C-alpha cells in the first residue's frame, strides 16, 4: 500500500501518541483493555507524550516475560512496504519471547491461516491506532510486558519488616526533600537577580504593566497552540503581547533561554521586545506587525485587494532569508518545524518576518539528523516525518508548499474545491508532467503575461524544494541565491511529489542530542 501524507489522519503517524500509546479518533490513551495493568501515561495532562511500562522489562527475568495480545489495533507501518519474515504465528511469538531486545511482534496471516503468514519483531514500539471494521483482517499485535512473580510465604514476614524500615526511611527522605526545595527556591531567586543583570536581556515587564499596556487584555489578535495574542501599546509604540498557556518548565530556565533567543536578530524574524515572568503569569512581548499574517492576504477571503507579483516575490525572498539565517548563520541550526502562511507576519511595507517559534528545535552542527516527535501542521509536513528522522530540510519542504500557495492564491488543501482539485501539490504534480505550470498561477494576479516566465521559474524552485527525497532538496542558502539570480534552478527534478517511496519501518534507536526550544520561550505571535 502506498503512503500518502494527504490522505493520512493524525493517527497514522508513528509518534502521534508517543511510545506504546494507542490513537483513537486523534485521542491518545494508555489504559485500554489488558494494557491498563502494565502501562501508565508519561503525563496525564499530555497524553500525546506516550506511555511508560509500570514494570520495566529485564533480561535477567526472561521467564516472567509475557506477550500481551492487543485487540483491534494496527501499527503505523501497515501503511508502508516492509520486509517481513514468513512463518507461523506461534513461531513469530516465540521468536520475540526468546529475544530480550524484542518489544513487540506483529503477525499477518495469509487467507486467515495462522500457520502461514508474515512476522515482524520490533526493538522499539511507537504508536498504535484503533483498527476500523474494514481495516486489515487476520492481523495480530503482541506487546511484551514484565510479569512480577508471586511472593513466596517465606518472604511475607521479611516484606513486612522491610515495609516498616522503608516507611521510616521515606519519612526522613521527605523531610530532606522539603529542605532541598526551599534551598533551591532561594538559589533560583539569586540566579534570577544575576540573569536580570546580563547585557542584552530584553525589557522585563511586570504583570501590571502588561495589563495596563493591553487595557486589561481586551483586544485579542488571535489564538495559537501555545497561548493568546493581544494588542497593546507601550511608550507610544504598538506591541503584541502573547500570554503563554500550559508552561511546564522552571522560571530559571525560562529567563536563561530568554537571554539566548534575544541575542538572535534578523530583519526577517519577528523582534522580541520583552517578557514577563511573574509567578504563574508568563508573557512574551513582540513588535507589532500591522498587516497581520500572510494567510489573510494570499487567500483573499475577506475582499482585500490581491497582492501584485513584485510584493509576492519580495515576501517569498524575505521568508527564504529568515529561514536561511536560522539554518546557516546561528551557532546552532534552528529548525522552525511549522512554516506556513499563518506564521509569516507582514509590516506596513509588506516586509515578511518569520514568527511563532513554538515548535522550533536546536540542532548541533555536527549532527546530521535527529529523531523527534512529529510536530507541525498537516499539509505542510515533509514525507520523512513518517520515519521521525528529520533535518532542517523539513523547513525547505514547508517553504515549497507556502511558495505554491503564494503563487496560486489558494490553500494547499481546499475542501471547497472538487476532489481532483482539492490538493494543490498533487495538482502541481499533474501540471508539471503535462508542462502546464502556468495554469496554476493565481487568476487574481495582475499582469500575468508580463511576469509569467518569472513566476513559472519560482514555481520550479518550489518544485525543487518539494522533492520527496530530502537529500535532493536545496538548502535555504541555495534558495536565496536562486531568488537573487546567482544560481539556476535544478533541472533534473522528480515530479512525483506525493507518490511515496517506501519508508523503512524498522527505525533504529537514535538518541536525540539536541534540546528543543520550550514553547513558552519561542512562541511568537500568530
């Protein structure tokens, strides 16, 4: 079966519910059926983080390993072509049971015969999804769990003695913990005083100052995944104030990382003016962008005058320069992960600036790829997200989608259109093969004939960015050079933008050595 990102729901992605999680109608769970006695959520408030084993599997106690059958679930890799071993179901289960590194076994029988089928053992378990009635038949999934051996009668008395001893020890440790918490709070206050004296720190506002600046948070500009954005005014300057919701990290980390991001400046990145960290109230203050987000202009849904070609070209170049700075010119590469028109803001002269860094991630320059939880917006996700192994080239792919939206004046997935015209990138694939790219140019764009050759050339640049194989996509530095006329667009392109090459399902374990920017720090205004 061919994987197609456009026809997948959120439950089809490998890490949508973390390790061992089960996705059902885009909701994640751990405690379902027989699983509830063996797994618990990593965080009850964020079920998408996955599940932990209540009792860890140990190779020293292999006789107490149990293969637990899961009812009505599918593993994400049923979407792709993978190499299975041909065997029977019992041999498949035994192979996993004997191998301590095996965490799960998948078996699909041929014609309902359990003596003949395909077997796949997994060293690492990602997300499952609930199987619908019309889904794959004759499909079985088994998860390995650790069963605690029953205590012998001779150990009961010893257990009681140990219980009393550990109870007293627990009380002592509790008192020590209280002392340490108080000590750390005092140290954090001292660290905070030091941080506030660091050069280059943005302005620190009090909660009352921001309440006054926004007139009690009356005018809402928008709501994003990490908070609500308000319009305000400070010293006769209009500002954007973003209230951060569900902040999960400490004040000290928040302040230190504010100092880090405030040192990153570029004309095509939204500028941070200040912040507020007052008990549970945390805000980020940004420059005000009077023309709002790009999506309000390119879709023309509210009667606005369509942007002409010179302005559209400048916006494309501005986005490219902002991303090039993040990828190439910072000490560590910064991957945005959520490039889309709603996260591109425009000033009074229609200069474009990249915003909303809530999903961004730092990647050390000596690391080629990282494994991370899927993040971003459906429709703008690069195909390599199916493997969870990504590079900064995911931003290049998203940039290609945004460029096509700017050139065509429509959304990349538009439910209001007919089925054959619903997906812009699929339509681009068809037009590229029939040499009819000009058919996709926005009909509301004036002087099309005057700029047609230039527009089609930029469309070919977008096609280069949309290559299925990430290694064939250009870097953002090359994209900028093409837009400036210093380089030509690659001519040997693969026009199968949405037809997938099989993705390897047996993903190796990779240590994520780069730390993500916290949402509370890098969430720019939407």
